[in-house]
C-alpha cells in the first residue's frame, strides 16, 4: 500500500493528495529510523510503522495526551521541540535518522530551532522535511528575531559558504 493510502487508513492529519502524493514520490522504500515532530492522534505514526515494518519509528510532541495515543510500536518523546535540553535527551535515545519530518507547531522559531538541533542527526543521504511552509510568513510574526522559514532555508547555502570562506581565509593567513 502507498503511503498516501496509509495516511487515510491510519487517520493521519495529512491530506492524502497534496501531502501524501509528495511522500509517495520522495520517500525511500526502506529506512532504518524515522522521526516525526507532531504526533497528535498518532495517525501518521501508525502509517510509518506499517510502511516501514522494520524501522525504528520515533515521534515527538508537546501535548501530554500523546503519551496515551495508540501508536503501534513507535516511541513517543513528550516535550517542547524548543526545549534544547529535552531535544538533546531525545537525540541521545535515537540512532542516526534516515528521515525527519517536522509536522509540529508550524511556527518559524520551532521549525528553525528543531532544524538546527536535529539536522546533524540525519544520515548523509537522509531527508529533512518541513511541512506546511506556506504558513511560514505568518508564523514568523510569532517568532521575534527569526526570519520566516522559507527565507531561513534559502539562506542556508549562503551561510555554509560564509563558514567555508572564513575558514579558507584563516588557512591562507596561517600559511602566508
Ligand atoms: C498537525 S499536528 C500533527 C499531526 C500528525 N503528524 C499526523 O499527521 O497525524 C501538530 C502537532 O504538533 C504538536 N506541537 C505543537 N507545538 C509543538 C512544540 N513546540 N513541540 C512539540 N510538538 C508541538 C501539537 O501538540 C500537535 O499534536
């Protein structure tokens, strides 16, 4: 069964056509470990467990109600994705991840803090997916000091270049 069909079957809070068909196209057939931020009723967790029967499936949610949802064999961490100490403890309990999906609060500061903390936990060929970026402009207004997440993502290659050029400059100074 395709992942879009599993979203319907398992009661995921994701549109099977607009979101599900993208996942059908981009997700690998096999993974060892997957994490989703945003568990809610557990629908997508159940879909990941069924689609990836051999994988470790992890979820993370701030709502204590998510501790009681039926999520098959998934592990659910309860806490706020903006809490750095909580995220560090989650990271210690997970292997390197093939896929990370952010379907949490859809707020710029949450998306960007989570990305900065979790991106290093991805395998080199891993996928980091942030859902509902169309609300990024609005959510930036709730996040003083943060740009919207589309701008943040567009700037990433530039910031990596700046880091590289800075280190090149220091190497040149050292050996000049
Ligand atoms: C859209 S729902 C997730 C739906 C689920 N992925 C699915 O497809 O069935 C968003 C979830 O994000 C959680 N959330 C919101 N803000 C959060 C935060 N700061 N940290 C962790 N989880 C958060 C909410 O409690 C809610 O359960």
